[in-house]
C-alpha cells in the first residue's frame, strides 16, 4: 500500500486525532481489503502491519525521547478498536507489537534504545510477546523457561513458549524467564530475544478456529545464547513488568480489538434491519419493536464497556493509581459484551448471517477467543474483586 505524505505521522503530527485519522485510513483501506483472505488462508497480516509502520505508527506507545509518538493506553485502545472493526487478527498483531515496545521502553538502556527502540520508531522493527507456556496456563507471570549465565556477557535460555502472536514473523521477542538469585531463590526476569538467534525453533503455523491471521505459534528455545545487555531491567523485575506494563497495555489492546469487533457487528445488524424488507407487506425489520428493543440494548451494553475502557485508559495515562481496577475489569466486560453482541447479531440477521463468507461469521469465530486469552475473564474478575476488598492480587484463584 502506498502511503501519501499527508497520511504519515511526523514530529509535528503526533496528536491523538492525527493518529486515529491515519489508523482509520489504513484500516478502511489495506486492512479491509485483506481481511477475508487472511481469515481464509490463516495468513499473517503483513500488508496491514507494514502500512502501519510506514505511516509512523510503529512507535505509537514509545516515549518521544526514543523517537516514538509518546502515546499511552487511550491511543492504543482506540487504534486497536479501529483496526478490530475490519480485521481482529491485524488489530491483535499490532497490539502485541505495541505491548512489546512498551516493555522494552519501560526501563530502557542505551543498548535497548539503539538496538530496538530506534528501529521500532523508524518503522524498521516489529516486536511481540513470548510469555505463555503450556505448564502455567493463564498464570503467564510464572514462567518456567530457564535463564542461566554463561559468562558476564552471555545469557542462556532453555524452554518452550506457546501462543506467540506474530510467531516467526517479527524482529524480536520479549521473553519471560525463571532464574535463581545468588542465594538460590527463584526469581522471574524479562529479556529481548532477536529473531533468528541460534537455538530458536518454530512449530507449525497457526491454524486456529478464529483469529486466524495472528500466527500464534509454539517456540522451542534450546540452548539459546543471548547478549546479557538484552536483559530488561534487573534480574527479578519480571513481576514488576507484568503488572505495571504488560498487563495494562495488553488488556487495553485486547479490549480495544474486541470492542472493534462488537462495534462492527452492531453496525452490520443495524444496516441489515434497515435494508431488509418483506415483499408481502412492505414492512422492514427495522419496524419491529422487538428488534428495536434488542438493538438498543446491544448498543447500550457496547457503549457502557467502551466508556469503562476509555475511562480506565484515561486514568492510567494520567498516572492515577486507581486505574488498575478499571483496566482489569474492562477486558473481562468487553469480552462478555462482545461475545453477546455478535451472538445476538447473528440471531437477529437470521439465515443471512449464515451464508458462505459472511463477515459476521469471522467476527463470531474471532470473538470467541476474548474470554480465554490470558488473563482469562474469570481470573480478571477475581483480581477485580480482590482489589475492591483490599486483598493482594494473588490468592486462591
């Protein structure tokens, strides 16, 4: 996709309105054009992601001192919502790049800046997360992948990561690891692993029920040697990263993506009710009070979770320590509402929505992942309740 100069963000065009306008043009152009084929072929959404990079969105959530646009959760949520209306796979792939970028930037050294952040902001580098493991499930913050020291300059990683979004396509991976402190106590850390490092082995491409373009693969890490400068923060900082950076940015990206799916489903069913006319008496589906009531209810539920997400994002960006409860809750409630909206829209459209290749079918398959992508809906509601009760986040969940 050719990007015109007016569509490219620059140092003097970094406002949220500029960002959203550029994202919307890309979403309604190359992202929309490729969405059906991405879903059909389980192909990674390269064209859309490259267009986002070329337009200057690669450094969306990276601080301006590193060359980024300097935005936070509000921009991330809204951009993912715009993309999610057209292609949930593109939205989540871009979202995971932004989460990875935010992690690298949080406590960046000069090495991290030159090796990763500058190229990210220049549109030359994509990153993502490699956190999930089969043995820990939704408890992604307790990795079993092992980190050991070869010497002062070299680290070694051994383990296996599952559901790595953008797997085998991007330039680096934020990897969570387990290691031991000098006293032998277990601690958790984060590193950045460049693509193509010896010892990395990818499993087969993703062939999922939904989110078919995210190429969420399994990654074997066998004797992977890593520059010690690629450690993020200090050893033992992983929990800080997980709950101060990964969780809020990840939850905002996920919530925005599925809010976009719900919003498009709502618009599809609205247009269907207006257009569908009975031949025998000329009445439209839009004239049915039952359907009017159902559409109004779906709109209200969608708007309610949108405001929950936006309010949490606004609070987080302002440094409000109470933002966390809103962010935790938003992904759980968006997942519930988005799934409900798409299911109801399918019913309200009748047989039309079941025709081959109907866009609503893709939304139905994509939205089913909302509840199970960690942290799961149940776990988020537990954490929300514990925060309300003044309890530690971790309990008998």
